[in-house]
C-alpha cells in the first residue's frame, strides 16, 4: 500500500479514509497534529479553509513518502456565528444538540492538496435540517458514545442519521470529506481514482 500510494492523507479520521477507499483511491495515511483553535473574529469559511491547508502543509513537511502530494481536510458545523467542533464533554455535546434541534445548520468543508510549492484548495457548504429532539433523546444519544469525536456532536452516517429530515448539498461533506471537490484536486494533480475497484 505504501509503495503504491498516489497521495498521502494527512488525517486520522477513519471516515475520510473510508470515503477515499469508496472511490478506489490508493493513499497512505499520515496523521498530523495542528492547532485547530479559531482565531479571534475569524469567519467560519476562512477557518475551515485555513485548517485544511494547514493540515496539508504540515503533512507535506513530515510525509514519509517524499514527493507524493498530501491531502488535508477540515469540516465544521456552524450555527449562526458559532463554529461547533468536537464536544469537550457531555454538557457541551448536549448543548450542541439542543442548538441543532428543530433547525437548519451549515456544514462547511474544505480540502487542500500540497506538493512542493504548489497548493490547491476547494470549499463546499451543505445545509442540514434536524427534526425537534427531546432532552431524553439527546441524553440517550450521548450515552451511545457516538457524539464524542464528531464535529457538532453527531454523525449523519451513524446513529445520528435519525435526526436529519433534509440535506441540501454534499452528503459526503457532512460525513467528513466532499468527494466531488476532492476529485477536482486529484484531477488537478493527475491522480486517478477508481484505482482499487
């Protein structure tokens, strides 16, 4: 796998890796650790693009595969001006779910690819609508353990899918990686998909 990798994925997210495998990509996983703090006054759109590019650049610097392009990505759940990352604890998760209940929120995703001095970035926005959630249901969902490491405290591809009544935009973006935009980057770097199908 390492020797045949067409690019490096600078992410530990199993969901991103699964999406890339779904479209037959050959890649090597090399997670990076970057500071994902929101800068004072930073708009959500700028935030996800900055973090995606930062991950790709960091991945390029530490990649074990010299000269192979690196892909970085970031996804954020946004309600009004607030960016929801992964919940720090139960109270924060329940607070997020209460805010999402019965409303439409935005899911912003950015993907970046870096090689040498070349870097490209793509961005997408998806609208997701939740039905009204009861406090008891939010508590039960927290007890499943699923919200712990998910932006916005839910997973559309998992148990949290029962909350969603409508989606406008990219489903794969809400899961963690917008595939159409990712393929635009791969094409720009002459990287094929459907390789392992």
